[in-house]
C-alpha cells in the first residue's frame, strides 16, 4: 500500500460516562435508573381506568411537546414505527398514485412494500444512494407522497420544512421516527406522522405512534381497498376508531414501557421542551462536525451539510488504504474498530447499519450528553489508528 505507516495514538485517559451510542433502542435520558419505573401500573388491565389514563397521558404529553396542531389525532399502535408506517400504507396506499422516496434501508423497505407486496399499479420510486436524497423537485405533490424525514441508516435528512409545499392535493405520509423530538417537523404541511418510543427519547421498543391530520382521517374513513388484519385497523363501521386516540390500544401494551415513556416525556418538559431537545441534538452534531473537520481519514456519509442528520450521525472512512478494500474487508475493519471500543468500554453499537456502506454511526439525539460525545471522539481516533496500523503491516 502507498500509505505511510500509521502509529496508533496513545489510549485516551477519559471514557464516556455513558458509552451508549446505539441508534435504537437509544440511550435513556440522563439520570435514568430503574427507580423511574417504580410506579408502573403492573398486574392490572391496561383497560382499567388508571391504565387508560396513563396511555392517554402519553398521547397528550407527546402531542403537546411536539406542537401537534389542534384537530389532529394521535394514537399508540403496535410494532414500533414499522407497524405505524405499514398500517397506514396498507390502509391508504393505492387510493391515488404514490411517489415514495427511497434513499436508505427503511425508506427502501416502504418502497419495496408498495412495489412488491402491495403491488400498486400507479407507483413512482424516487431513489438515491446512501448519503444523498432523491431529487425532491421530481415529486408530484398531487399524488400521495411517502417520505422518511430522517434516514436512520444513512444520516441524511430532509433539509428544511419548506421542502414540503404548503399546498398539496395528495397526502404526505412522513416516517419521523429519528426526527421527532429532535428536528422541526412542518405539521401544517404533513398529513400522517409516525415515530416510536425507542428513538429520540430513549424509550423501550415495540410501541409506535401515529398522528393523523383531518385530511388523513377523512381518507381512512373512505375505506381501504384491501382487507386489513385487526392489528392494522384504525377504523370501524362508524368511521375512525376514536377510542384508539384516547388510549384504548388495539392490542395489549406494556405498561412498564408506558411508564418509561412518561418518564422521558416529563424529563423533556423539565429541561425546556422541544427547543431544548433540538438544541442538545444540534450541539452533539456540532461536536462531531468540528472533530471531522480536523481529520483526513473520516467524513460524513451525507453528501451535503444541509441534509446532515443531528441524530443518526453516519460517518465513512476515506483513508486510501480503507477505500482500496472490498466490501467484506471494509466491514471486517469496522468490526475490529468497534470491537476495540467495546472492549475498552469506550463506546457501544457504533457500527453502521448492516445494509449501509461500512462505516460508523453515532446516535446524537437529546438523551446523549455532549460530554460523552466529547469523550468518545478521541477513542475513535485511537481505534482507527490501531486498525490502520495493522492494515499497513499487511
């Protein structure tokens, strides 16, 4: 290889206090301990008055924290964000033509569902490789549009609220699972918004949330073109099943997870609400940006700064020795790096998503402390130096 020999830097002396950087389930809020769950409504039916009240509290606190407009409906649904998105696609998709953005793993799944499973006759898939967004000027907003606001597996997000026009004939269905509670969402320009508890507020898995505009409710009430399993049904013979949006869930929720969600929502309110959450995520991204700017071996996977995510911060290695490797060798090198970090208890779950190009991914959402990002970055230098030195000797 043409690269000069690399000497690994000295092992850093300071470790992150909480070395948890997974992009889902994400790190709990600062100061969290299992004691936060001691008041969970356990051993009782979730349909009891107090159980319903706690589920309703998750709904009302979430809507308030996010600034959801008056007249929208918000409900708790099964199967995390995946369940929330798919129940909407199965119920609505195909009533008019659909444009879907596909630019990373999960948005690609929505495109595959629409194309290969639901087999829509009138479907346009607007694609882009990892690190880029599709050309949004090609979207036909007279059609239904399915978009992911933040690509969890690519670190690429919609650049601004103005990217969605204020007026559009079709419905805009937005997967916001890694954007909610961390980024601005243009509620007045969207019609369906979904997310899950285990992302930006560090909740536990298996529960999703779906928010519906009045236009989306009207479309649902017009009826699905296909039979739906019970777990997907948001309507009944009378129209929208409004009980779901008051806390009567379709299936049995975990009241332990409900208590955890309430704890994280109360924490978010206590630190200043949505603006404080967004500021914390932006600060975490800024720390990584400053670090990357001083390195010649690493860059952001996002091709442009405007589309760079402040939650799922995805990085690629740009050193010539690494770029000369094939895909399997690159994956092996990343695994060595992340294994070194894990063995040192300096950072967990830092490898990029399995379907993404081999690289690193740091969750930078609001539950991550900036001090832990600062402590992590020297360890990335150290792990890279160790792996690079070994590669130079090969």
